[in-house]
């Protein structure tokens, strides 16, 4: 029927005075266009039946696999392959005499089929990423970076196949030719290769995960890791700006991961109160009696036998007792009150403890309240805080 239709159109065009060779090419082109339109119509029909049917099924019985198949358009791309294959095999029926047009049309059709196939594979990889990311054991692993490596590999191979189709060469010969240009390829894909290797190291050593709070001094990044991909690590800073750094910079440089603090029983507080050196003195019995009466936490304080404590020593005892009385201070972790080396600015009393509350806002409020209290208590021990004055 196709040949009869082509012959009829050929006769009509020749009757209109069209050159026989042009008429022959023109009528075959019209038949080919009609076949392509039929194939496209079938493609839309299949999309309506299969994709539409799957969407209706997902609404009734949503499961992980069918939801992801619809979300990532796997069936949508798969149907394009079948329509491309159909056009490829019916084109010889249209171009009976035009061998060159048939060859060009089939190559275009093969490129279309390969592209549809690549998009289908990409959809499968994205489905795999969604499934792996949903697993609890792999939730904190940089799976997106590994999937991106596979995507790059798939599209790279697909690109070689498409070029081979266009230039009518074997893909194997093109791959063999790439060996000579390996240095250029290494340069082009340098960031991807470095990112892939860095991703493996970061994951294998569990150095960083999505959701970790990290600090990178070299890039002024200080915030929560949002995403780890093949080429970038995205960090949302605490001022709501976004920093992006290459994964290999975390391997080659240094960064601080606060995950250990978040997972532990407390967040460290380490500050110093600098006392005026001239106000340090030995405590008299009267002073000790006053401390016991006016400061409830020292009501039962007794110095060791034969020891005359200084007011700074008693103050350190008070600080320790005060911190031990606070529920917010974790007593299971280190609590150290120590006197550091005296300087021209006075004698530093270092206060070291861990706050149970690790949330930034609450943590800052807690330590501020504690040190406000400790600073106000300094005069009660006949001490002064060192304050520089000209």
C-alpha cells in the first residue's frame, strides 16, 4: 500500500511538471513524514495508556517502587525507545529509492533511540539513589556522589556511541582512539575524578555526612552540610548563606566536624576569669566565717588541716560547687577549675565544663548566665576582676 501510495503521488507530481527525480524524493519524504506522525501518535497513545495507568495505580496503591517509577519518568522514557525502534524499521518502506535519505533518517533515528535509552538508564539510577537514600544505614552516606559518577559514565559512553553513529564508525575504534587523548580527558574530567576519589575517602573514613556541622577555616564556611555530590559539598552557614566547596578540598585541607560533640553528652564551655593579682591574699578565720554565713554553698566548707587557704582558692571551690549544683552541667564529663600562669593582666581562673544543652542559642544563654553569676560573686571573696585602664 505504501508503494502504491508513493507511485500515485509520484505520477501526480510528474503530471504537475515536477522533475521525476525530485518527485521521487519528495513523495518518499511525504510518506516518511506520515509514518513518523503515526509513530508519534502511537507514542502519545502508549503514554496515555501506560503512564496514565501507572499514575492512577499509584494514587490507589502507593508503594515506594511505583511512586519512584512515576516520579523519575522511567516508563515515559522507555516508551520513547519503542516508538524510535518502530520508526527505524518502517523507514525502509518509505525510502525505497532514496538510499541516502534512508541512511540519514535511520542514523537520526538511532541517535534518538540511544538518547531515550540513556534517559531510561538515568531514571533507573535516580530510582536507585532514592531507594538507597531511604535506607537508614545509608542515609548519612554521600550516595548522591556515587550515583553521579555512574551518571557521568553512562552519558560519556552514550556520547561516544552517538558520535560513532553520526560518523559511521565502530564505537570500539573510537574508544581505542581515546587512549591517545587520555591526558586531555584527565584534564576535562579532573574535578569529577578528584571528587569521586574524595567521596570514597570521605565515606570510607566516615569523615563527613549530610547533616553534620562542620567548620572550614580556609573558606570561612561554618554550618550544616546539606548535600554531598560528585563536585560539591553544599554547606548552609548559620547566617543562612550557602557555601560550596569541592569534596577534595576536605581531603587535601583541614576542617572541623562537630558531630562528636553533637553525639556526646554535652558541649564544652571553656572560659577564663582574670583576677587582679593585688587582691589575692590568705583568708583569716573571720573571712572564712563570713563566707560560710553569706554563701550557702560554702556553709560546710572546711580547709584541710594545717592549710590556710587563699581567697582565690576558696573562690575556685565555690565555682566547682556552684557548677555541680546546676542540672544543665553534665557531671559525667570533665569539670575542671584551674589557675593558669599569671600574666601582666592578672591571674586567669579557667572554668572548664560541659553543658547538657548543645543547641547554639540555648548554649550561649546558659554559659552567659553562669559567667554573669561567677563575675558578680568575685567581690564577695574580696577579689577584683582585672580591668585594664590607662
